[in-house]
C-alpha cells in the first residue's frame, strides 16, 4: 500500500501573504513613512497572487491525475 503525501503550497503562500500584509500594522509606528508600508503590501499582494495560481494549478493537476487513474482502471 502506498501512502501519498502531498503538501499544498498554495494555501501556505496565501497565509504568508496575510502575515506580510499585517507586518506594517503590527510592527511599524503609525507615523512612519508610507513607502515601507506600501512596499510590504505590494509584496504581500504578489505572494497572494502566486498562492492563488498555485492552488489553481494543484487542483488542475489532481483532476488530471485522477482522470488518468480512472482511464488506467477502465472506469
């Protein structure tokens, strides 16, 4: 019996983006310059977009793999 372990990277990237977007609010003072805050939000948005793309690709590859297994089993 084979045990398949698969770690989904997409949801982890989405969670990381939430942390990145929260850093300016949690760590920087309210009267700090806006440039670092904007940069962190932009990085968080890019990481979130990468996470969403990863989730979509992982879902698609799982569907293709299950379709191939069904074809091999004659279903």
